């Protein structure tokens, strides 16, 4: 799945693979996504 992160999305507690277009990073869980979202979402 690919996302353009404009707001925080909750993908739950399980593992997943998402490419964040804003940073070109691939994340695998909410902890990783929250680190990136903290830099992007205001």
C-alpha cells in the first residue's frame, strides 16, 4: 500500500507495509509510522 500522509491514520496493532510518499520511507508498524507522522502532520 502507498499513502500520502496528510493526517494520521491508524492501521492497528499488527504488522503492515506502507510506503509514505512524503518521505519515500517504508514502514512496518504504527511505531515507525508515528515517528514519520510526527515530522509531517501538523
